[in-house]
């Protein structure tokens, strides 16, 4: 259902960009504007938007694994990338 709603909004916007169905597009923008406005009760209370608060998981944050030691300098004709993949030159 959500995918259908998104597709409908996109179709309205595409049609409006082409000069068709401008009244539907303007209505859609009007409705979005109304939804985003604060209510009378929120305005009277001086409410302001609040930033999201993220709560850490119980037990603390997960620890990152210890970095692997850097590989030794490879021999001539051998290439080692960041992930440790070894590439050997073929004669």
C-alpha cells in the first residue's frame, strides 16, 4: 500500500512537471504544508521540534574487533591489498 501511495505522489509530480494536473500537485503540496505545521495547542505551549534521542543497547556499545597486524613487506612481484588479498604476478 505504501508503495502505491509513493507511486501516486511521484506520478502527480511527474504530470505537474509536464504541465498537466497542476491542481492535484498544488493540493498535494498544500496538504504536506498543513501536516508539517504545529497545532494550535503546540503553538500555545511554545513547543519546538525535539531532536531524536538515541539510547544505547543494554550492556554498552559493541566493541570493534582488534585490528589485524599489518602484513610484512611482500616479496617482489607480490601485491597485497588492504583486506589482505594476495596477488602474485604471472610470467
